[in-house]
């Protein structure tokens, strides 16, 4: 079996790590046994800083799946230090609100050197995955640079006095607290899904949408021309996992993104935002949290296959159980 | 008074620091009082590594004159660490024999980001000098990239089986122990002296050639079309300081460079290699070490103004005294 996962960074990485674990634990008669996992990773958070190409979601995947991540902090490398960061700030090439760790900088320098040498983001991603045995394959959603920007609402509303900043500034510097009037991805019209993403979708028996930010992690990928069509082109069932539990986002700040596009912080509202595949939307099925079990009937009435399951990924066991549920749910839809 | 110094890295930096100190100590009636110092810095050691532009001689100047240098080690930043270097080597983008310090990497990243943004090496050099009060102005010899390569003599001599490596590999990896058949600077024909260098030479009352490597520090600068002409165009006296004391180079390894171009490791031979200004060469005067005082008469007979002085720069006092001697000697030539 081949499983394709559409995912963002930290939350997506935990989900994929759980899925990898579920595959590892699968008995020979379990359909998950020996399953191959391809992850299509959001590139909307990527940016240039101090002449270096930074890809936060890809790196979260890489570090989490390789065991190099800092579990305490939730992001970045374990054992990280910040000696270079002080220099970069002293030279004025990085802002105070964005600290690059030393170990992490090694990744950025290597990536940038390969990009500068003419390799595509997909080729670079393939190189970066060779260092550690990940057990999954990671594909940037697109090889084109389509960084997300945020339109900041002006004092008198977006129409008057609005300005635009890079998503990373909004997210990291302002902690998403500046009211956003919307998101833009300059150049997205010229982007196409990466070959690795297309191949993974073409070959997939099951497609999962990770419990990542619906706007700036999943939404940015769906906005790439041809991506939604590629996801829904084959008969493989598509099941999403809600990033909202009991009316709040699992990892915070998604609320601000949803507010900017007028979607309620509600597991049902997000499923409807993604839309039903048969109506040119994304989903066949949708997993909500047990806390949101009351939403299942309404979703089913609207045509979504829906189920309430334990959604908190507290540890590897719960993440593996959730991923296993998602696959089983999807396989049930396709049979 | 304005003093222009043509210099390489570590040894040149010590000389310039001594000159700055001599100016600081000068009494009001000393001609050195209030003298402005412009340093034309060798760019022949520069190279690209892991997508970063590294300029060893400029950085030696910057760190030495700012007090940021590691006096014990003789190069690099004080309090340096090497956390990123291990990552870069693990990613395979830097060789094991060239370690980039963390603090130093900050400089390289900043420099490269400004270069990538379209600034010239001179503009970048100006930026880098703003962080600390140097008391001198540093100018890259040229804004064109003319990195030095070394022709390695083959087993049967240079003609058969010779190969070429970057100077940094020869110098740092092989410690200049691979027999060199010569040096090449690809693209030097298209290079010109930087504007800062030309302005400094035009305005100079005294021009000093630091006791730097005559081949790969001073020689590379003289090979830039128009540089020798610019140095010798004005009447300002030109005095060089020998990098050889008692038949050995002060900082080692210059011997291998001299051997490659067929010049003896001898203070007199180097003066004759530089040549007399009146014969389309470089020098009016030449300072040799007290240990080499026996060479003075021969040099004088050949037309060089020559003097034997204490040449070891053991500390700031001796470096200041040497620089002061060089300026006084030059002023004596012009009067």
C-alpha cells in the first residue's frame, strides 16, 4: 500500500511520525504492513533570510522524523545553540525576532548552496533526506517559490491603509496577533505541483490530510494550480484529520488564520471549507475529535464520511493510533 | 598626511595595527600626527565555499584592527566555536580541512547576503567596517573576483600531468607542501583596481608595502591591470618592508610561494623581484631586518634606498616602531 500525506510542519510531522510508527507496528495481515509513505510538505512558510533559504515545514519534518528535533521546545534541533545568531543580528542581516540556531543554520547553508548551484527544491529535499533514515519520502509541494504574505488590516479596515508583510514576520514576530485581512502568495499562478508530489498522488492508495493549519499549511498547497486536481484525480480515498479539538486549534494561532479567511474555528466548518470531493472540493472523509462527536451527524448529512476519534497526539502511541484510524477509515471508504 | 598600505592578511594586519598605534602615539610635531591610513587589502585568497563568500585577508584585517582576533591562534575570532562546521561537513558542503568558526560564519553570511543583493565587494567592505571603530579604512584591491589557483607540479614536472587547485586548498589542506609550478588568477585580465584603492593611492603622501607574502598577497595585487601604474603614478614615495628575516619568512610558507616563481628566500631577492620604480617596478625604498644588514650596500648599489631596522613585530610596540620607521624612511626619500 502507498499512502500520501498532505502536511504542514510541526503538527504534520507528529502525524507522519505516528503513521510511520503504525506501519512499523503493523502485523503481517494488517493492510498497513509494509506501507510506503510519501509526504507532500507545505512550502508556503518558506522564505529568504540573510541570503539563506529557510524552509520551516520541511525542516520540522526532517528533524522530527530523524529524531533530531527538540521535543521540549517543539521545534528546531535538539541540543541547539545560537552563537551565529548574535553575529547576524549585530551585522543587521537578521531581525531580533527570528533566531537561527547554529545546527539549523548548517541545514540552511547546505540547502542554499545547492539551490545556488542550480538544483531544484525537490532535488535539494532529496539530498537532505539522505543523511538520516527517515522511513518516509518528503516532497516539497512545489518547486516554485511562492512564499505566503499577510495583508495586515489597517486601522480603518483592510481597504484603507492595509500593508503586507511576510508570513514569517506575522507569525513569529507578531505571534499572529496583528489582525490579518487575508493571505497572498505572489507568483502562485505560475506554480505547479512538484513531480514528486504528483507521482506520490498518482500512486497513492490512500490520501491523508494531516491535522495541519487549514489556511497556511494545507490551504497554501491547495492554491497551487493543479494540486487539488492531482489530489482528487485518482480513486484513492481522501481523508482529512481535523486540526481543531473542541473548538480550539491544537497548536494555537490557527484561529487567527481562520479568522482572516472567515472560517469558524470549528471542525465542521473546516471540513466544509475544504469541501466535498464530489463537489470539486477535497475530502471524502473527515476525522473529528471525540470532543466534537456531536458534529458527525451534521457532516454526514452534508455528504462527508465522518467519525469521531481520539485526536490528541500526546505521544507516539496516540499519534500512531490516530494515523492507523485514519488509514482504516479511508480503506473502509474505498471498499 | 595620508598613508596608503598595500597588504595581505595576518602579517599585514599586524603591520597596519602598528601603524595605527604609531599615529595614535605621535606627538603634535610628529609628521605622523593625525595621519589617515588607507589599506588596500589582498583579495587573491578569497573564495566561495558552501555558497558563502570567504575573504580571509580582509577578515584578518577586520578582526585584528577591531580587537576581535584570536591572538593565541593568530587568526580568526577570539572566543570562537565550531558548532555549524560539523553540520556543514555532515552535509558534505565543506571539506574536513577547512573549518568555519561560528562567529566567523556570521561575517560570511552577512557579506554573502549583501553581495547576493547586488552590492560590490567594496560596498560590502564599507558595511563591515561600520560595526567597529577601526581607525583605518580598508579597501579590497579589486571588486572583481580573481581567486588565486595553484598549478601543482605533476610527478614528471609541470608540463606532464599538472593539475590546478584553489589556493585555499593548497594553503590550508596541503600546508603549501605540494610542489607548486606556479599561480594563476583566472579572469585577472578583466579586473581593475577598486575605486577605493585608486582614490587612496591618488591621495597618498606615503605608500607602504606591508611585510606580506610577496607572491600571493602583494603579487596578486600587482597583477591587477592598472594597479602597479596607480601605485607609482604619483610622486608619493613607495617603501616596502621585507617579509624575510635572516633568510626565512616571518610567518612561514612564503618560501613555497617564492620557490614556485623562482625567487630566492632572501630580502634582497624580493626587493629585486618587486623592482625599482624608475625601472617600471614598484619600490623606491626597502626596509630589511637588522639580521640582513649586509644586504643594504648591494641594494643601494642597485638603486634601492635601503635600511636595516628591527623587523620582528613581537608586540604592538615593535610593530608601531617598525611602521614609524617605514614612514620616516619614506618621508626622507621624498624630501
